[in-house]
C-alpha cells in the first residue's frame, strides 16, 4: 500500500515560482518504480507534467521543460516539482502519481488528493 500527500500549491503571480511536494508513505514505498506529477485544468484532460523513475530518469512535458525541475529525496520518500516562470496556463490541480510493480509483475497506480496551483496574470 502507498499513500501520497501533495503540498506546496497556492496562488502566485505570473513569473513567480512554486515548489510542490509529494510524500509517499506506507508499506510499499520501497518498491515504487516512478512518481509523476500530473495536472488538470478546468475543462481540460489530465496531463503529465513531469516524472522521475527509481533509477533517476526524468521526463517533462514540453510546456514546462526548461522552467521546471523534478527531483527526489529518497530519505524522506518525497518528490519535488520546482516550477519557475509560472504562467496563467499553469493553473490547475496538480496530482502526484506513484507507479509500483508487484512481485508478481502487475503494476499498481496510486494518486494523491491534489494541490491547487493558481497563477494570476
């Protein structure tokens, strides 16, 4: 089992920065393969923002590449998403997602409750 808690969202002016945190807990945190940040804006589909694997590989959406950084602190079971030069189009609820592969080879997905990011123009 994995539980995810997001934090760090809020209201920021365009051009500002935020750092989102996703902390994983539970008995299966040591078997998480990857953690990704997704976002969903009003009236839009949920989309991947950035992801990081247990091996340290990262991936970013083109819309945030160059101004966002995903990182992890293994000791704290926490993944961070640093977002700079925020734009109004970054406004969304941001969700943390964890992928875990079980010993039998099946994948599991876990989601946090989400944290609101609002960027004013």
